């Protein structure tokens, strides 16, 4: 004998209509597509802008050349990161393109005499006209200490010496720190990339990508109000220490 209770349990009239369930699933699927499509398009647009900007940035720095400076400046600033930068800055000082030279970011353990010997700088010139900063730990710190030095010497026009790929970010940080000083770029070019073969050189591409990302961060930070800019600066340094 069949159990009436079981008949009730199997009665299709107690189940939701199949048509309603299908419509619900279709609605959810449509909503997913409607939400996902704009995010996908935004992602594609962001990637395109990033790649386009990277190509423009790389073309700009790869075609930079060391200029012939006819008009001297008040002072010279060089950011450490390679002895070729310091040697180039010392040549400018020797040729009287600035009154004094400021070397920013020197390791605390590096002594003046050692730095002079390694860079083959003139000992007398090093003693009289070279100032050394050992407190800056990054480009943000380089800019901050360089501005302090320039203002202490009442300089309004300074030559900035660093590698070509590092120059755009350096100028952003310096101009963010001071709008009263004219900064004259003097890029040091260690590799000639003007023929465009940097695309086939993996190490060069990696350096350019990393520097481009840092440059974008500097540009965004410079556009923020001072309070937010200080917060992002602290976060950047915290990440580097982690």
C-alpha cells in the first residue's frame, strides 16, 4: 500500500515551478555579465594606457643625451647610484659649471677621502667645494636634502646629475619639494639606447619597467595634497623596509 505522506512529498505542486527557477538563473547570469563587462573594459583600457605610457617613457629616457651646458648654474646636485654619476658631476664642478657640488645619498660608512679616490676627483676641489649628504635613503630623501642644501646656499638654479632613466622621477621629486628653484637636468648615459634595441634587452626592459612604476607613483604623489602625500611617502618607505 502506498503511503499518502510519501505521495504528498512527491507531489510536484509543492516544488517551485521550473520556469521561475530558470528565469532567476537567467537574471543572475545577465547581472554578472553586465557587471563584469565594464570591469573588463576598464582593465583593458588601464593596461593599454600603462603600456602606452611605458613606451613613451622608455623612448624619452633612451633618447636622452648628456648636454653641453654653456650657461653655469649656482650649484650642482648629484644623486648616488653609480660612480659615473659622481664623476660626471665632478667634471662639471671642475669646469666651473657650478660653485659647489652636493653629493646626496652617500653611505654613512664611506669617508670623504675614499669617495675622492674611487671617483678620481681632484683632492683640492673635493676639499673646498664638495658637500656630502649621508642621511638620504631614497630619491624622496635625496630631493629633500638637496633642497635644504640649495636653500642654505641661496641657490636658485642648480644642475641635477643622475642616470637618464632616473632623471624623470628625480625631477618630479625635486619640483614637488620646491617650486622656487630651477633644475637643469644633466643625464648620465651609460648605454646608448637610441637605436631602439632596448626592447630586445631583458635587463634593460626590467630596469625601465621598475623605474616607470616608481615614476608613476611619484607623479601621483605629487598631485596629492601635502597631507596625503606625506602619508603615501611614509607607506612607501615602510614597504621598502619590510
